[in-house]
C-alpha cells in the first residue's frame, strides 16, 4: 500500500467502466494508475481522479501496475473548465511534464510549479501568455537548461539597453558588442530582467512581475523557442493551444 499526493496529467478510458490516469507525484515521478469503476456516475473517486485534479491517492501494486484503492481530493481546479484556452494550455503543461519527468525522481519543485500555474490559470489572475512563459522558462531551468543571464558574454555588461539573446547558446550579448554574424532574439533590458526573475527567484515570487504588452510578446517568443530548442521535441498540445487562441487573437 502506497499513499501519494499527485496531480492528474492524463486520463484514458479502458473498457466500459475503468480508466487509466497518469499522475505527477512529488517523489515518484509520473505513475500510471488503474481506476476501476470510473465510468459509474456514482463513482466517489470521480472528481478526485479528473484531469488536473490534485488529490491524495491510496494505491496498491497489481500484476501490471498500480491500482487505485481510495482517493480524496485536495484541490480541484473547477474554473479551469470555463475557458477552452486555459484547458488547452494546462494540457500543454501536462505534456511537457510527462515528456520530461523521470520516474522515481523527486519532483517536488516541478509539481509545485505545475500546481501554481494551474491555480493562476483557473483564477485568471495573470494573462495566459505570462503563465506560459513562466512555466516554460522555469521548467527548463529546473531540468538543467538554465540560460546564462548574468552578463553580456562579450563585455560583461549587466544590463545593456538592448541585447540579443541566443536561444541555442542560452546566453546574451549586448547590441553594441554584437557583430553582424551575431544572431538571437532582440530584447530590451526589461525582458532580460523578467527572464532573470523567472529563473532565479524563489518559487513563491516568480509570478510577481509586470511587463508592458510589447515586452510580453518578446518574452513569450523567447520562452517558447527556448523550451522547444532545448527539449528538442514538438508538443502537439502546443499546436492545439495555438489553434484555439487564433480566433481570439483575430478578434483583437
Ligand atoms: Zn557587451
């Protein structure tokens, strides 16, 4: 018998009544768990085993894997479901977690980041684009892809007015130092400060910064490219998120 606190990342039905769920635990990586009788409407485990639910799971090991004995919800992010884009973004976060978390590893910080992002997504306290960038950059840093945010790699300037940040090299160079061969995403100092904040601050403070809309767009582009390049993987949920955002972008 095993008790773990975990967030449901994916679910897939098996047969008429049962389903498999993948949960992100704090200590044991991602576990696949069989939930019996999930299809029954009276199922007590219903809401606690839903997608993105954070619950305490009691499990036992069956012949082919873990089977759910009992479960109690800790936090259900009900209001996530009010928004198609929020659900799509949460699915992208899930896919990234599932792709990168190693089994049996301690994932406390990753679980915390994921839960915080779900919380703010559900509460609509911050723009989705900001939450997406925070998740992408902090997740990259937690997995060892830490951008070098200290200073210009050529002259050592701490806060140049404009700079070029290379996604591939994970470091930056001020515009004045950059030769014509230099490439990277051009950003003002404010965006560099936001990147520093996201990768260096304590977890409870990473959401507390503000950026002008134009700067937020640059941060978004940088964060998305940075994760995609270093994880070397195309996430289908990201394509889906973009597709559901498109009609909304066109309205604006
Ligand atoms: Zn420089």
